[in-house]
C-alpha cells in the first residue's frame, strides 16, 4: 500500500460539544459515520486549559464502539499512559515537547497494546519527529496552538503537512498523518492534498448549523474530492 491509498479518517473532537450529554455526543459521531472519536486531554500546564481525564473516557468507551483517538496535551504523559489504556484508548498521542524520553514513552504505549501517535506544536520543526517516525503509527501536526477548540487554522500548516508526508514516505510510508485544529469544509481539501489522512474536526462537526451526521458527510465529500497529490 502507498501513502496515497491510506484511507481518509474523519475524527470528530468533542471539545466544543455538549459535555452534559457525552454519551449522545459520542453516539452522534458514530451514527454520523465518523471513523474515530478524538478526545482532547488537557492538564492546565502543557496547555492553558483543563478538560477531562480517564474516568470520563471510560464512560465514553462504554457509550460507543468507535475507536478512541486520545490526544494527551499533558506534561510527563508517561505517568498516566496505563490509566488511559485501561480507560479504553485505541490510540494514544503524546506531544514531543512534553516527553524527555520520547522513544521510551512510545514503547510504553505499544506495550500497553495501544496504537501510538506523536504530536508536534505549530512552532516545533519536523526534525523533532525524524528519529521517532519509524516507531509510531501516526504523526499529528497541530494546525493551531493546542488548548482550545474553534481556533483559526494556521495557514503555514499546509506546507508543514506536505513536508511531513514526504518524511513519512521516506521513513515509514504506512504511518498515518493527522491534522488537528481549525479544519472545516472549506480547507479540508487543502490538508488532504498536502497528505493528511486523519482529519480532526471539532467545531466543524459539533455546531448549531447542522447535525454532526450532516457535517461529517459534507466534510467527507469535500475530502474525497481532493486525494493526496505528490508535488
Ligand atoms: C485543540 C484540540 C483540537 C480541537 C479541534 O487543542 O487538540 O482537537 O478541539 O477543534 P476545532 O476543529 O474546532 O479547531
Ligand atoms: Zn486534539
């Protein structure tokens, strides 16, 4: 399989959804045809916001069959990996900036039986991921500064995705490339053309304009019109 055949996965982030009804929020994504549910964990230290932890994820796990894509925006994530694995995470992503011994952390995630991702903040160069790329299932390129939903897409992220896809093609061609932050129906084609195949969408899925299912369908349609083009 080549990178261009990696399937497009839509991963709704629940961060801007109604936290009073998380089971329904998860089920709406599942019934709306999502591929993953993206769960943003924040500690108030790595990012200037707090969200939720393993107890909430365990309840979401019970409410949906969707694979859970757990994005840890926390310092020293190695201290909590087992908690997130036992809560039902399918995939655990840690930030390169938050890990002193990133390779060890990645190994721990694999030993816990989860798929493993490594995320880079907007100002972190690609090079920070080069040596870990052969050991991971996914690289996450942040297209906003992590911490909040509904922020504006940082335009230079498209070029960063393209360069990251080239790096992955060299070192780990089956590695997924995820993009997170500010993606909507108007720019999803650009990130897909640049090589992203796992697309996080928060406020573009959970909003008052349409149902999650209608939004997911529109996003998938826009994404499928723009498959990866090598340039
Ligand atoms: C930002 C989070 C994102 C965010 C995405 O810290 O990692 O997952 O919730 O939300 P939108 O799509 O609204 O930017
Ligand atoms: Zn996220």
